[in-house]
C-alpha cells in the first residue's frame, strides 16, 4: 500500500467518525423537540389568559393564537421528520465512509451535509474533495474486509 493511499484511508476514517458524531448530535437534538413543544404550548396558553385590549381596526389576539395552533403541529412534525432524515442520512454516510463502502451514498450524504453551515459545509466539502480524488476512488472498489480492530464490526 502506498503512502498516499494510506493517507486517504486515514482521512476517510476521520471523516467517517466526524459524520457519525454530527449525525449523533442531530439525532440527540431531536430529544429537545418535545421539550420545546411543551414550552411553546405553555406560552400559548398563558397568552389566552391575558386580557388584551380590543381595538376595532385590529383582529382579536386570542383568535390569532388559536389560528396558529394547527400550524404548530405541522411545524414540529416537519422539524422532527427533517431531523430524523438528516441525522439518519449523516449517520449512514459516516458508517459507509468508515468502512469505505457505497461511494455513491457517501457522495450524496457529503453533498447534503453542506447545508449545515459552517461545520457541515466544511466537513462536506472536505469529504467531497477526498471522494473525488482519483487516488482515493480505488479504496471503494477494492473488496473491503473489516479488520479486527474496527469498532463497527
């Protein structure tokens, strides 16, 4: 194995671990979503108890709050689904980078993680540069047997 190939192999493992950490943080952040929802509900309920002054030319604040309620369910559902998809995709990309398998999945995951500015952008661009290097491409084509010291075995 050449020195350059060994360098790319180490870089892919580092990128894989960083992707797994980023995906883990994203999935961990999903645990805060129900807490945020409960806090938002209590704020909305406290607004309903306030006696707002009524003006003729303005809508009733209580009606505005009640109108917003269904859109909150959609917003939290969308945020949860998006967090689950991105966290899972980042985790899968990290595992595949570490194992040097499924190069296409790694490219798609690396490009998608560029949305998370600034850490995801830096990690995604760096990983894409590694993945598109001509000397790193054969690492994905060679049969990959996990070594005994791999923690993903």
